[in-house]
C-alpha cells in the first residue's frame, strides 16, 4: 500500500512536565515524531513513558510546555479555546482507555455525541451511530446504557463514538485492552480499515503484541522520548470488513 506523503501530525521538541506540590515529573522530553496521512502508527513502550501524554497533545486535549505540534498543518496551541474545541470536534476522534461514556445515555446516544455537538440533526446522528455500533459488532446494544454493558462492550461503543464523525486523525489509548482475541482482531481490522483512507491517520497506544502486525510503523518510546521507529508491511484487512465505513 502506498502511504500518502502528506503529514497528518508533526511534533517538534515536545516537552511536558507534571507538577504536584514540589514534585516535578517530566513526561515528555523533546519528542520528535511525524505521523503520515494514510498510516496506522503504534506507540509502544513501558507504562509511564509518556505515550498517553503524547497522544493527548496530538489530540489537542493537553497543552505541551514547549515545542510545536501541528495537526494537518494547524498549530493547536496557537488557537483560542473555542477554535481548538471546534477543530478537535471536526477532525479528531479519541478512544480513551477509561471509555468515558455518559452513564445516562444509551450506547447509540453515546456514539452519536460527536455528531450532535457538530449540529447534525438527532435522527441522522442516531442512524449513523447505529451503523457504527453494527461495525464494531454490538448492534443489539444500541438502546442499552453503559452500566449494563461489559468492559469490552463499552470499549466498542467508545470506538464507534471516535469514528462516527469521520475524523481525519484518530488516536486510541489501548483500544483492545478489554477485548478477547477474536473481538480485538475484529476491532483492530476495523481501525486498520480507517487508516487505509489516504486522508486519515491513526495513532494507537498499545501493549497488545497481537495487534502489532497491523501497523505501518511502530514507534518505541522510553523515558519521554521516541527511541526508534520500525517500518513494516501491515497485514491486509480481512474481506469480512468489506462493508463501507460511511452509512
């Protein structure tokens, strides 16, 4: 597969330090990284090495202390808060490790949230949300609230929510951690299919070695830095995912 030459994300000398009382913890120490449009990049490394902090900076959820991060050419740190929120809502999908589902909403309502925020009419937003719940394998859970879902089912709702508004950048924090092998493979193939779109990019933080073969590149992090990046030929997406992503 040809990878598009456009750069989706460019990180230059990214630093981030957390301060708790008199304790300072350096999470990112001069990260240099480029993410290409049309690729699936996996971030790997030991717990606490800065992976989640880095994707939070990429997604505009967290501000870096120093350095430059551009997403499709846009400097998120230079934007006003309202501009950044709008840009993130239109261009970024985030799968949180903790799911972050709204307990009072059903699965399809949770999945539809990004569309509702963007002003899509409720009926259309719910229809598209149901389509993505079908793609992640839980169409029968559309009217169920998070408390009645297993951890793996909640994770799949979170993935549907991240994809429903067709963002150009999708960042995922351990998307297969709560899934069994078969379900995890189906989910990573779905996410891989998203990355086949040359205008999109997918960044996954993971410890799950079973999904490594689906990456175009694997970036190894340690102590707040990118240590090395390995290129590889990713596994092809199964023909079972021939259904279109767009409803």
